[in-house]
């Protein structure tokens, strides 16, 4: 039975692994993300050779999940917020130089959504949205069983829909995006506004305080959940998804945020559409990326 390789490039870690024909993982590992493009390309080549040598079975195709806005037509990263060396870089020929097998490249959040669709909580769900709430908000959309790319490949940027017109400035140039209102940073920001403190804080720490009964901490999650719910309501009205999966670090504290988000989505969306959508936690965690990349390569081959 042949194998398929997947690479998921993050700001600090490159996760990679192999799936078999049934999309079961047979190997996974991670490596620190090199700071330079040359280092990254060499690492792709070296890991590919290692996997090829250690496996008796043929690795038939490779998928890459790359952070940033990926132009499908030109096969170039238009802009990568956390890996600026990738901006405008002609990735396809550079990878082809190191890896002699068919390969596909896509945006990392799209690829993670594909992973959940083929291997995780979205298995068999043909209309699906994945949102990941971490440092930022990533998203990928499956419609009729296919990734939604839009005309250039830039679709599914749910993190940058505006949920609070008077909200904080966002890196994208807009204001009050889902990413500036419902990610880890905004939860900490909400808390500091309600309970000013000199302590260095993370969303995880705010969650701990919330679970101990700190009402400012609970409200910080509730506020983020409110804006998340507005975003979910927009997605439900626009896409009529069967499932919305939510993953990322913030969902470690899902009990603090998700009920508020679901309630708000219910108030903000068309009743019939809300009724046929379940909003649940994603299931693959950090493995969604490499599994999605490998599954995508298998399905495309
Ligand atoms: Zn934005």
C-alpha cells in the first residue's frame, strides 16, 4: 500500500508525517522552522529523503500547508504574516528542485480544514467550516466536498471578517476583525481592561482564573464568545454549513467561550440554517495540517 507525505509549516515548527492509502497516520514528527528560505528548502529535501529511505513503501505524492495568502494561479505566496521570507517567493520550482514526486501546495488553514474533512471530526461532511482560534484566527471552507478557493485562492479568510466595526486595528489594515476580537490576544486584552494588572498574562492563564471563579476572566471569554458568535452567524447565513469545527489553543477552554458563541450565532442567523448546523470542537489538533496536506496530495493524484 503506497504512502502520502504531508508538511505543515508553522512560525516555530514544521510538522510532517505519512498517511497510508486509507489515510491512517503511519509516521509523524516535527522540526524547528528554519529562519531562512534556504534552510527551509534544505530541510524539506532532507526530511523527504529520510522518509523515503526509512519506508519500504513508495511515497507517491506530497502536500504542503504553507502559512499566508497563497495565489493558486501563480503558485506564489502573496503575503505570509509570520514568515515574511515567503512573500512573493516562487515556491513551486524551489520545492521541485528538492522533491522528485508530484506535490501540491495550499494555505495552511485550508489544508487543516481538509484534514478534518478527510480524517477528523468533519469526516464525510460535505459542507464544512473549520475555524482555528489561537494567536490568530485561521479558517478553511469545504463546499460540496471540495476546498473553497475563490478566484485567486484567497477565499475563506474568516479571521478578517469584521465583527466589531469600532474594534481594534488589525494587521490586515481593517478594524474589529474576528482575529482582533476572538483570538487569544483579545481575551487577554479584555481581561486587562476589566481587571488592570501588571502580571504578564496568556489566554491560558485567564482561563485558569476564570475556572477559579474570577468574574473578569469569565467575562473576557464571554466577550470573545459574543464576537465569535457574530462571525459564526455570518458564516451560517452565507454557507449553510452542516458542521462548523472550531480548533486551536483557545478551544482548550471551550466551555468558557463556545456556549456564548453558539447562543449568539443562534440569535444572529437564519433559524432554519442554524438548526441544520452543528458547532463542535475540531478533533485532530496539531495533526490536522500534516494529515490534511497528505490527504490532499492523495486525493489530487
Ligand atoms: Zn483583519
